[in-house]
C-alpha cells in the first residue's frame, strides 16, 4: 500500500499523532546523539545565539525568497514535477492555521536539532546536508523534489556554517515550511 493511501485512511487525529511521532523520533535521536557527541550541555547551548539581524536576514528573508522561488518554479514547470503524491495536501489542506504553525515549528526544531545541531556540528556540512535530503525519503523517486530538498539542505547547512548559530536554520526552516503549508492550505 502506498504512503498516500495509508495517510488517506487515517483520521485527522491519527494523522496528527503520526506526524508528531515522526518528529519526536528525530528529536529523540538528536538528544541521544548530542549526549554522546558533546562534552557538556553547555557545548550544546553554545550553538544558540540571539542575533536579531541574523534571524531577520538569514532566517526570515532567506525563507521568503526561497518560498517565492519555489512558487515561481511551480508555475513554470509541469505540476507532476512537484507532486509528492498528494501527501502535502493531506497534511496541510483542511487543517487549522494554528496546527500548521505548531507542526511546522516542531518540524523545524526537531530536524535542525538533529541535522545541523548534532550531525553537522560533529560530522560536517556535506554529510549532514546529504543525510537531511535522504531523510525526506518520499522525494527520492521525484527528481525535482529531491533536488529542491538537497539544495535547501545545503543552503540551511551553509547558513549554519556561516552564522554558527542554530537559531537561524531553525527560523528559516520554520518559515519555509509554514509559508508553503499556508499556500497549500489556502489553495482552492
């Protein structure tokens, strides 16, 4: 049975539970890896720095530009290139905006804690970026979607390398997912 069919059979509540469960696994893995890979909890805390200019410029504005590019590409390329089998529609359409906000914030935090915080900090930019793209397994059979995930992953990784601040890729990841989730939610 395809992933789409499995998701379509779920109630709204079951879908939400599964979505958050998958992110909890990423978060748990990030915490376990961090426990073994960092010398102390303070080393982990040093990954975070409140810098409003970086947050706005690299986090928010980069996200808006990326979303605009993705939307433009969706209009100039055939729809089949961006079709993930209807899964994103099942996740975001007919959901309250508050759910989209909380879910995309959870995704951004959990995935960036794992891929940038634990993996990239320890194993490097290249490894973490490729692993992040591969973790989006449902895109592997969709070359355009996989390429977009790979490019985004390398950009998130570069921003983390450049700023040395885990808050920035979290903010960027959140706004990209949230804005694209809103596009799907509001699309009729």
